[in-house]
């Protein structure tokens, strides 16, 4: 099977589109978890909102050290990352 330039471009663009579309839908659907936990994460992040804006990497490290994490499918997210994702 000969892979022409046109076929390569078609496969490349379609695979990128599928990856982007697939990742965004899966994450949005699975991020909806227990409402009480969602409220607790929101309240916790509101208390440290200025720290999250100034130094997000440090807050992610602190969350990992202190066990403020949740599992979404096969990935682990810290409370700071959940706040970052929900802000977009």
C-alpha cells in the first residue's frame, strides 16, 4: 500500500481531530462527580485563590503531599488542577 501525500495529510488531520474531540468529551463527562465533593473542592480553592493564581505548580505539589487528590478514570488530579480545568 502506497501512502500518498494527500492520504497522509488526511490521516494526520483526522487523527488529531479525533484525539482532541475524544479527550475533551471524556474529561467533561467524567469530571462531574459527587456534588458534595465538588462543593468542598470549590470552597477549598476559593480560600487559596490568590495562591493558585500566583504559583500553581507549588499548589499542585502541596496538594499531592497532603493527599488532596481525586481519581478520574485512569488519571489522578489534584484540587488545584480541578480548579484550573473548571476555570476555562
